[in-house]
C-alpha cells in the first residue's frame, strides 16, 4: 500500500480540474481509492430521507478528489509544496518541503 504524503487536517490546494486554485483542509483520506475529501471543495447536492431527529431534504456535501489533483499548501509563502520523505538522526521519518528543506511534521 502506498504511503501518502497528504494527511488529515493538512491544508491543500487543488491543482487540476474544475476547482483548481481552491484551498481547504483535508477532512478524510480514502486510501483504497487514492482520494481525499477537502473542506468546502467539490460540493455536490444529495437528497436524503429523514432519519430520527434529522430532517429530510437536499444537503450539500463534499465529494472526494483524486489525491494527485491536490498539493500541500505552504501558508507562510503562499505556494503549493512538493513533499518528500527523509529520516532524521533520531530515526523519525518526516515529511519535508523539497524547495526549502524545512520539516513539515
């Protein structure tokens, strides 16, 4: 199984498709389908039945995007990051920005 460079709660930017340029926080990583669900991006409308206290009707929710269409967002520099892996001296495996070399985790 592939080790993804994007995790839950990361801030990402969409790099391709209809929502290109939008940024948001990753809500969920769907590992089986290589997809991520990004907050307030790729919204779709679904009709739901009433269940318990929840009323029925039309709800808007996020649909998954392919993980190759998003990149980690560097908020300080305002640019997308290319991410790599490296092992530190103490044995921890961390993500780092390939342009500046700064450790993300």
